[in-house]
C-alpha cells in the first residue's frame, strides 16, 4: 500500500517510488500540507518544529478551531485553504451560504484508504487497478454550514504521481453557492521558484515560458469555454537551478477541457501557494440540499531529475492510465488529410486521385476534412446539417468509403459537432439551441455559433447525428474539431441564478456525449482538434487518444510547438503532418526532408495534394512512410529526451529511446543556419552507458557512455538541415 496513516502523529504518507506527499492533521482536525518532494519515510510532526527550532516557521503559532491568533494562520501550509477564516492568501475553496456569509471552516472527521481508484462521475480522470494505484479520501466537515468536503488523493507509485480532486456535498437544507473549487492546492515553505507554463495563440500553441515567481500572485487560466490556445491547463514549479536533467520539478496538470484557473502566490515569508482548478471570473455552482459537486482531477508529478524527468513521468502516466480504447497501445495509422490539399474544393474523383497516390506510398488512410456536408463550400454555412453533399460525393460517404476500402485504404472523416451555422437547417429549426443571452446579439466567430451542450436535447441530437453518420459508412477515424470560443455564454434552459454554471455544464454535457459516442464506436480512432491545438488537454485525451497539435504545419514553427507540447503530452498523442511549401501559415519553404523529419516526432501523416508532388518528393515520401512504420514504436511508446531547445538557440534536438532500450532515434534540426559556428555537439541521454550502439547511417559504433558524455556532432551552417539518426544497441 502506497498510503500509510500514522495514528500517533496524525500523518498521512503518500509514497511513490521516488517521492512522498505528506499530510498532517493539526490537532487531529485541520489538514496541513506537510511535505512534497523526494521520498521521505519519516517526518517530525509540524507542531514539533518550532520548539526544536527545526525551522523558523511563523505558521506554528497556530490558531486552533477553538480560536487563536488568526494573523498567524496566514502562513500555515494548508491542504484546502478556505476564505475568510484567517488565511489571507488566495483560497482554494470559496462558497457563499444561505445566511450570506462566505466563511468555511472544515475539520477532519474521517478517512478511507483503498486499493485502486474510483472513477470521477461524469468527468475524465486517470485510472488504475489494485496494485497500480491506491486512494485516500479525507472527509472534512463544516458543522455550522453542514457541508462535507472530500479530498481525494490517488497515488501512482511507478509514475511518481499523486492525483487530487475534491467532492463537495451539501448536507444542509439550504442552498450553497460554490464560487471556487481548486482541484489541488500545495503550500510550499520558503521557496524560490520559477514557473514554467505553456502559452500561445492560434497557430503557435504551447510555447515554453519560464519566469521567476516574485512576491506577488501569478494567475492564468481560460475564460474561453475551452482550455484554449492561450494557456494550457498545466504549469510546473522549478527550483531556479533546475535544468532539463537535474533539479526539482513539480508539475500541476488539470484533466479538464474548459475554463480553469491556475495560480501561484508567493507571500512575504516566501511561502508559495500553488493551485489549479475551477474558479475565478464567471464560475459559480448552486449546490442544492443533498447534492454533490465533483471537481475535475489535478495530476501532480514530482521529479528530482529535472524538467525532462517530469515530462517522461507525465508521458507514461497519460499513455497508460489516461488514454483508453482499442488504439491506446496500438501503433497508429499513417494518414493523408485533404484539408490543406483542397480546402473546400474537392469531389470524389479528386479524393480518389489523392488516395491512389497515397496507396502507392503505403499510407494507410485518407481523411476527408471539412466541406463534405450540407452546402458547405466555404466556412460560412451548414454546420449542423450533417448530411452528405452528393454533388461532391455522388455515392455518399458509403460510396467513397467502399471505394477506399477496395483500394486497401481506410476512411477517416472530419466533424465539428458542437457548432451550428446561422445559415443551416438546424439553426432555422432550433434557434434556441446555441449559447446565447436573450435580447443580445449573438457574436459570430468564423460565421458560427456554439451549440448549448449543457442541454440534454442538444446532447441527444449530437449523439444521434454523429452515430448515424458513423453507422452509414465504413469510417475508421474521426477528427472532432471545435473552431471558436465562447461569447454570450448563456443557456435558454437554465434559470437566471444558474447562468454562471453554463461553462462547466457545457463540459459535462460534452464529456457525456464523448463517452457515449466513443463507447458505441470502439472501432473508430478519434483525434480531437480545436482550430489546431486549442483544446490539447488531458480531458480530451481520456476520450480521444490523439490531438491535432496545431494548424501551423510549418516545419520550423512545429519545432517550437511540438517541443512545448512534449512538456506534458506524449508523442503518440500529437497529430503531425507534412504539408506543402511555401507553407500556408507562414509562407516559408523548408526541404521536404525536414518537414518529414519534424512530422515523424508525432502521429505521422501528410496534409497536401500528393498528386502534385514531384517524382523526387514522392520517392522521399515513400522512404519516409517506410522509415516511420519501421520505427514508429520508438516514437510512440519510447521515452523522450529533449536535448536542445529551439527556444534557446536556432537548433533543436530530441531523442526517443525504445521501451526495450534496443533502439534510439536522435532527431536534430537546424532552425537557422549560421556561418563559422562549427558543428553542434549533441549529447544523448537515456542510453546504457556500458552498451555499444551502431549508428545506422554510417555503421560506426560508439559506447553509450561516449554518446552521452561526448555526443555526436551535426552541421549547422545551412538553414533547415535535419536528421533522424537511428542507433541500434549491439
Ligand atoms: C481547423 C482545423 O484545425 C483544420 O485542420 C481543419 O480541420 C479546419 N478546422 C477545417 O475547417
């Protein structure tokens, strides 16, 4: 059992293979956050620290539930800080009660420790059975307001991960209005730290930014109805000297796809409070008598071996204990998508021409993107009218699918089921089915509105429509898109006092729809997308094991995006395609080889008109597909090591080491050539120092120790030179 309760000291030890997370009940009542870091099997109770002068720790002038000096509560390390009872920092929990007060005082009343991990009702979450994960549930109670709060912790020892979520039960006869429920809160003692987070915008998602925390509150999140292009629901706190390979890294990742709030507040004592979850502007939830509210799950990972160590732990956890379905551990097909090849201008003949070329290259699947339905020849109409355009596809989806299957190709299809165009039969029939506020104009984005997924009738419509199409044709893959963010986020069915629930109810509705559709169609491989990577989060990965990384397919821009994405998400989840040049997003021309070498660091595919490729590029494409198929298991299931960051120099390098340790792929990319700079030496990681490795391109043999301590050298005098070098253990 990874969780131990010591009755005498009232401490809970949550042990992973390499770390410990320790909670202590102050006076047997208030859960303090005692410790999180490298494994620690014994810790003196916090209350003994002051007398032993173990640490000059103001928090130990402790106010008790019976009263006390409230000014000192402001520096207690708490597991669930609440508002208004002496702690002056940002709370993790905030609620308003029927008497108008906003004070919550929670005390421990009991706990359970169990093997395995229960699911979170209606929400995506990590999972695991007995022997893989253990769970602690702490029951806290506010006697005045008759409110129960359950803190749920699950420990994945092998991945050095602790998950946390919060369940609130209203046991009073009155309404409770929840205003903030952080899924996880960690109070660190006297800490100098940097925050690493992933920010961006459409077409440049998940760029890495590392900033020192100062004595203020740092806050980010989303109000867009999706986790968003702007800020991924993730951050890490790093010691100032932490590098890719050394030092403390504390990761916070939220398994959620909608609005969220992430905070790190450093107080005057240099205590850092870090939290992630629901709250902030425009979140409120009315909890009626007897009802319960389940927060999303936060996944906390500690690594002593730097940022890379943290990332590999997330990759393993999310591959093995978050993603699900038939494709979870299956090598994924190589596909060609027609979006950048044709946009809306295609017909069956054109698609079959691309498919024939693809087949000759040994590509497995053709994905038909936007424009196959209604009268959609541009992006201003027909979302909601999911019936096939027979002018473009005379034999319908089945006709096309059958022809592709007869050629030995699979058929994939694009949908954007959460959306409706004002110019659609669906909107004309149900104008109240979109998010809107009565009396206000409905702001358009890409000429579309958002269906109100909080409504059961809309959920049923989406389930029936998508399943109807999937039943009508041999569809092996779905790209589930979502191309705009919220405005006028109101629901016609909810009363005024519940309108601030809309964003979260939308997510619960969407998750119900995704659960239903994916379980009815286990044979389909699902890839999520939101104008590229606008909803690349663990919540979506629970339903769909891959995500279209970005609408930016430029070989150079993708280095930054994929490098940032790899902070949390494994390569097997990253849709990544070779597109045409000049690139459609940035106008840059990069060699076909480099575009392939970049796309191979993810779910490989093509997104261009193969019938317009030169013979030379077709020959190269054939080699790329064969190479990827031979080595995709290394990328998809291996461990990733980041070696050189494009954010630090115009050169990027990373490496995958196969799960069995027998093969490594070293990927190197020159972003911008420089004269007279000499060769770039790249030191590998994760190899067996005592083994010998053969470099497949030139047959040379080196020891693992040499490759890791001295490295291999690469030219960097020309723009856009790239290599994917195979090393085989001898
Ligand atoms: C946005 C996606 O990211 C693109 O790949 C493409 O599917 C378009 N939507 C289609 O409208």
